[in-house]
C-alpha cells in the first residue's frame, strides 16, 4: 500500500472532537503528494500539492504509514531524519491526535 492510498483513510479516522476548532491544511510529501484539509469539523484528502499548507511532512511511504499506525514515534522519526517538517511545528506535533489509530489499517 502506498502512503497516498493509506492517507485516503484519514476522513474515516478523523476525530472532530479532538481537532476542536482547528482549521488547517496538512501536506504529505511522500511518493505521491497528498494534502488533507481540516475545516468545519470535517477532513478531506486530495492528491496533489496544496498552495497554502500550514505544515508539510516529508517522509518515505512506509515511515508515514508506521507513524499513523503508532508503530513509529514522531519525535524519534524527526530526530533520526525519517521525518522532515516545514511550517507550523506545533501543529505537526498535534496532528496524530486528530486521527483514531484504530481506524487506520
């Protein structure tokens, strides 16, 4: 499974209560770029590159999948170079809490 295919599950795993009133665009630069828009308590995923991403995660497909499944610690990934972040670092640290890992397969 590619990261793009995996990320298409995000709307089903989205926890609007955890995201609260957060409105943002999350860019995932993997083998196929994908961005996620969180707005008005909803999450949508679109292939491509967003013009106005609040935070961009750059990583290999397998590492991103492991990160969202809880098999790879985000801080460890960042410190070891598996994850590069551009933009709002605080948002980058919070984004995993917006999604229910149990609903990501």
